[in-house]
């Protein structure tokens, strides 16, 4: 291995270890930083970090603004800002390391600062297409429930609608975290993959008794029919085996372990929406749906704060900035109502 390449790998590994141990960042954050550094190495052809030049940083920023290979659009403003922010932090750290101090200055890292227009766009709340509460409810009730796999997928969508959970949390939640008596889920950040390892409780959102019953029936099927215990996953992955006659892999049951990735969740929800003629919305968009629903139920600051906490947010402004942007059509209706003087 060329020395320059081995030096890059060595110092990169040291930086990622520093992020884990000294800064206490999660593996997801460390992986994101590693991906940003890899993008820089790909752009520079693996050039030694000590050969940094401001022209390379400027060229890299322009490179991020161009469409990716096989795509008609560049990376989003938010993604571009995240990459540059991670690289800026890395080069600031490099400037203090032996063997790099004489080559890289703290001021060099500032060249990774995004322009103000992009930074403002990255932090600007944008309306994202998402299903209405009625559409989510219709998708759930239209899902087939003849097999255990279908009932699992149906209860999964019901769970997301009832709790607003993220995909990673839904796929790692255990039966012990479900409190049906209080219509509540206790997300323990040590055992469930919540954002930033948060620990919080979510009480079921008011989306309908029939939706609650779907989840309750599924919990009963797991505990009474399949004899699952408190430490088993609420949404177990499918056990697949090769058929001795046809040689084709087929589902044969449910395993006592969770999915390894959110891909099956994304697929199941996409199929459910597509089956009733809607776009294949991602699971995360249901959080937008639930914030829309807040407009029908919340009347006081305490109402909105409770709704926000139920989504796992410490700050109610996070809820509205990230998920509560009003659709342009609805914005027009509201402003026309104001002009007409009606309430």
C-alpha cells in the first residue's frame, strides 16, 4: 500500500476513534463523518491530507453542486452542508495533530464553510408530500391479514401511525416496551435505536380505535399464539428456507430476532400505499401526517407541547420546523380566509 494512502487511513481511523471516545458521538454520526471524508478522498484521488490546497476545497464545493453520476440533480442543500460541516471539523482536528500542524492551519478548514444561500436553504423548513390521516387509515385497513407475515406488516403500519416512531426504532422495539394498558410505548434508548439514544414515552396518537385494535391483536398473537416473550421483537423478521421440492426460497415462519435494516419496513409501507393508488411514501413521512393531525386536536400551548414530546422532541419548535410546514395550497386557503374576514 502506498505510504500516502496508509497515512490517510491511519489518521482517518484515529479521528473516528476520537469522535467515538472523546466526543461520545453515536455510530451513525461517526459513519456520516467517515462518508464525508471518503467523498473528499474520492474527489482528490486519495491525495495525502497534508497536500491540502484552498483550490481543492473550492473545487470540491463546486463538485457537490453538480448532479451525481446517473442522476439529474445534485445532492440536496442539507446533504451538502452536512458533508462540508463534517470535513470542516475533520480539518480543524487535523491542524492540531503531529505531522499535520505544519501543513494545515485552522484557517484552512474555513474553506469548507458553505455559502450563506445554501446554508439558509438547508435549514429552511420545506413542505414534503405526505399522506393525509385519512389516507394512512385507508391504507392500513385495506392491507391483507390472511398470513402472519401480512398481519405483522399491517400492525407495523398501525404502530407507526399510532406512535410516529422512526424506522430504526420500530424495527428494534421489543414486546417489553409495549404498555397496552396505558396505550403507551416506552422507547428505551439503550435497547431501542432512537435518535441520539433518547429515552422517552409515547402515548398512542388519536388515530382511531380500529387502528389500536390491530396492534393489540398482533401483540396477543405474538404472546399467546407464538409464545414470544418480553425480550422478543415486536416485528420479527421472516424466516426463509429453500423448498426441498421446488428449490425456491419461501417464507416459513417468524424468527425471534428483529430486521437487520429498515428496508423491509420501507417496502411494506410502500406496497400498502401503492395498493390504494397512492405514491410510495416513506415511513418517515407519517411523522408529517401526525403533525398535520395536531391542527385538529391542539388548542393550547400545553397541547402542542404534549404532542411534540409524544414525537420524541425536546423542543416544540423542532416539531413545527421539521414536520409542520404548511402545504402551499393550504397556505393559500388560510390567507384567503383571513382576507375574507371569516374565522
